[in-house]
C-alpha cells in the first residue's frame, strides 16, 4: 500500500517544482526545441483526447514502472551505500534522458536531470505513486502551457 503521508506528498510536489524550475531555466539557456517536445507538440495538434491522455498520464505511468520500479528493483534491490545509490540515480537519469532526447545535446542533460529528480523522489518515498505524481504533474503543466 502506498504511504500517503504529508512527507511523501511534499516530496512529490518538491520533485514537480524542481523539474519545473529546471525546464524554466532551460528555456532561457538553451536555444531551439527538444526533439521529444517537437514530437509531442505534433501529436497534440491532432487534438485527439486519447493521444493526449496517453502523453499526459499513461506514458509517465509506464515510464515510472520501467525507469524507477524495474530499474531500481532489478539492479539495486539490496540496500546499498549512499555512493551506490547516487550512481544508480545518475545512471537512471541518464538512461531516461537519452530515451527522451536521443541527440546528445543540452536537452539530454535537462531530461537526465529530470529523470534523476524523479529517481530521488522514488528512492525517498519508496513508492512509485509519488514519482508518478511528479511526472504526471510536469507533463500536465507542459501540455497546458503548450496548448495556450
């Protein structure tokens, strides 16, 4: 059962805020558009509610199960040292970043940092619910902003 504590909800909200801040900073520092975002924008223009639900809610659900759930439970199932978990967070973030932005550029770093934030939320809460809430919140915010 998920542990619906104020601490866990606060960590989910903090993760969401950190990702939003990273994206706002990237907007000022990086020229152009991420490949991933361009693809998403193309799908959003179709105004298909099923595609939008998949982009906002279902995609992040599967990504959290794969990147945080399976990844950490498969490769880092035994409690380890802080250094091992730090490396796990970095590797998890890097894989997340590379799959969201296959061209190695500043957007890859941005997505890697976002993936690392989600990994930290998962590790701190020990529950995919809260990294999912952070991820879903981010995707929803990006969708709403890009729809304006």
